[in-house]
């Protein structure tokens, strides 16, 4: 898994978790689908957590409810693929980025880097989510500037968060980098 990259459809984390699930619980349809199902279930409260700082309580609950009953979310949560992990960790990384950019607390550096790396491990296309996060930074800094909050320290913390994400991601995908570029 770590030495080959046969297609952009490679779901690294899901493949590893499927192997662990099958090794621990036996080979059944449900054990192969278990990681995707658990990630899908966890996405519902994660959507609430993402929405809560920017919406009212009932609106955040509505976001979580719409996620829970979304046909595509249910479909990919029962599918033996990495899409539900990709969604979960993209939502969590976005929430951590928002909290880091708005309140600037150091603890969100590790949270962002962890969730972003897990999203990339779920599906390589999470790189586009991270790119979108980078594009959002000037808007967050404009918000901080307008609220008379410190900007320079937050920018340094964001650079550290993105730097950790890049280094760990390169360590994960480094063995397959040349093949990855050829395939993509």
C-alpha cells in the first residue's frame, strides 16, 4: 500500500483499516464495510461541530440531520471505500482551521495537521481541500484584523500547521511520489 500508487482511487487508510477489521473480526461483508460505516456515523456530529460556531443551535442540528439522511452520505458510509473517512477528516480539519484562524489558540495546530493528514490518507484528493484552506487564510486574517486581533502570531501558527501537514504527508506518500505524479 505504501510503495505503489496504481490509481488516484487508492484509499490508503480505508485499505489498512479494512485489513485490521478483517484480521480481528473475520472476513465478512460487514467487517470490510465497518471502517466506512464508523467514519460515516462520526461525520454526523462532526458536521454539527463544524457548523456550531457560525450558526445557531437549531441550524447546526439541521446540518447534522441533513448529513445523517443524505442519500450520498449513507451510500458512501456503507460502501467499502474511503470516501466517508475523507469527508469526516475534511470536515474536522475545516473546523480545526476555523478555530485556529478565529481564536489563534496553539492547540488547533496539532488538530488541524492531524485531521488534514488523515483526510489525505483517506483519499489523495483531500489535497484540494487543503488548497482551499490555504486560499481561505487571507479572509480569516482580514476578519482578525477587523476585530483588532493579532494577525502575525496566527499566521505563524497557520504556517506551522500547514508545514506539519506537508511534511507528514510527504512521509506517507513519499515512497510513491514518482508513481503518484505519473498516474495523476
